[in-house]
């Protein structure tokens, strides 16, 4: 396998770094040293400042994002404020949490080689690096795919690959596992270990550490604007398991897939899907990136129509309902909130559907309260953290008081405290008779909140069953590349 090549030792030093946006102070005297060949993780609550720190480490703050900065960040003996932005990014690069903003190529291959071509690298070296990165990130079969054909998780993997191939001295990954499946997490951990061996320094802004136990050299927690050294044990936050609710066989399902087939332009994404979901159930859809989970969500919501078969929701074929009718039956919170938030403030966004459909604004107020957004309802949406954006999108769906709530990767950007709150919200919604379908890669979240789990692999359902039975099946999890819950990996790390 090709190598990206060894490099000399470098040092990234952060000294008394403080950062504020207007009156809001985010970082308060942060100190940190990272050497070549080290991998460190920085964890913290949603909105704690992880992205702000990431931006300051690579010069985005204050060069591209306006903020008041004190202290300094140095690459070796050079203060970042004395280097051009291009010089910084050649040495300290970043994969943004909004990873799609970094996609420039039409196809997977074009996007991976884009940066190398702009650096004037020889065709031979580009070819060697391309082969290495395609193999290591499991992207060989997607080489000629158009980026628009990829799932969210595959796009995120592509962005990490496209940045890694540029071989900076330090690589910052802002919430890199948010949309990765377990295979992607394992691959990323392997890549980080390999990059460490070759002298690259890695800084990961993470929500959870599972999969990186053998990769990280140090762990820091960002809290109240300060960075403190911590450990796996201190960060442990176990989930609470949810008791499965039995549903009588004679009960009429609220959602039913009847031999559903679907494809976009190529092979079938879904093949012969049959599934029943009952009123008040919480069902988790799980599977590797590209297995068809989000496609199933869109079929339930009527955004897509099956090529063959039927999707029945609340006793009616969803394809025969008009959009306003569907909106009152099915609420959908999309995977990527950045694509779907369009209002100026949180309140405007959450109340939008109620206003357009002539529904009571009290529904929107209740949704704000449920998602703990009432204190920031007047905040501009562009100022929200990713976790706050996700909660805003979920609140927007809840505001329409639907019978079915679809949550596509709701754990994105959420810390343990907010995940606990999200679990409580899902249970509350379920107890009042609403059905919740959740697409997730987070097995611990699924184990905590779902009554049943449906496993998809290559467009087919390979298992439907009680959450604790499905997610404790080591053989199944291994074959379908599902993240094992902490109970199977020896406790939380």
C-alpha cells in the first residue's frame, strides 16, 4: 500500500487563547500542545466551543469568521497571525462539521484529487496517493460515482479522505463521526493510527470516543471555555435501557411496507422491503452508509414514491396524499439541518409549518419547550451549534403534531446530556401514542430508546426484532457493520 510519506517533527502550541463573539465569551484562556505523531481528542457539550477552537487552530478564526481573539496559536516558531491563510492550511488543515461545504468535485475521484492538482503535484504521485486513499477509506467502488449519489455518511468519509490526501502536518477533524457508520469509524481510527506513524498530528472534536480507544494519546474536555485533561472513566455516561413494549399481532399497523422496491438511477437501493410498525412504537433503522435507511424515511413521508410495492401510513397509501395532508400525518427531521433551516430565527423556523397550514402556534411553543429551545427562540439560526440546529429541526417537525415522527440521525452533534434529554422526549412522544422511526448509527442510543430495531444491509432487511436481542447479536452486528453497544465492548470508553 502506498504511503503519504514521512515528515519532520512539528509542534502546535496554543497559549492563553480566548475568543468571544460580541458579548459572548466562548474560549477562556485555553492552553494546549500537540506534537507530530500524536492524536488528541477534545470533547464537550453541544455549544461548548469545540468548533470555535477548531477554527482558531487553523486560522479560520479570525480570518474568515469574525471574532475577538486574545492569546496565540503557533505552528513551530511561527505565530499563525504572521502566516498567510494558504500557508496555514498547507500545514494545518481541517474537515469541517459542515463537511459538504468542502466538496468541490463532481465525482468521488475528482473531489479527492482536486487539492493535489491545485498544488501542482505530479500525475504519478497523484495516482499513488489516490490509490492509497481509495483503498484505505473503502471508496474503491465509489470512485466514479457522482457525489450527489452518495449518502450523507459516504460524503463525510469522502471529505475526510480528500483532506487527508493533502498530507498536512496537523489535521483537525470537527465531529468527524457524526454521520459515519461503524465501518467508517473503524476505518477512520485505522487511518489516524497510520497517519500518526507517518508523523501527522491529529486533533479530533468528538461527541463520543468509542472506536478510538487504542488511537488517542490524550483526551481533553472543553467546559466553561476552559480546556482540561480528562480520561475515559471520567467521561463515562451510561445510557438507560428501554423496556420493549409488546404489540398484539392483530393490531392494525400505522406504517406498512408491502414488497417495496426503489432505485434512483442505478441498482435498486431497496429490494422487496416488507415491514409493519405499530402505533406508539419506537423503531430504529440501522445499517451501514448507503444501505437504504434514509430512502425508507423519504418513502414514508411521500418525498419518494416506490417503483414497485406500496407504503401505507395511517391506513392510506402515502403516494395518494397531497403534501399538506402528508405533513399533518408524518413529520420528518432531516439528517442535514444545514440544508433545511431557512428562517432567520429559531422561533420563525419552528413555527413556520404551523403558520403555513393554519395550525395553532401553541403547538410550536410546546415543541420549543420539549426540545429545550425556548431560551434561544430569538437567536439567529446561523449562530446555532450543530446540536442546536438538530434540535431546531426536530422541533419544527413536532410542531405539526404528526401521528408519525421520522428522525434522521438525530444524535448528530448531541452531547450525552442532550442525548439523555432526546431519549426522554422520544419516550414521551411515544407514550402519547405517536410512532417514532429513527435512523441512527448509535447502537447505545437505539438500545436506550427503541422498542424494535430493523437492520438493513445492501437494500434488504436482514433482521427485525426487539432492540436488546438484535443489538446483542455479535455475529449479526459484525456482518452488517453495526456499531457494537458498550455492553459488548467491555464498558463505556
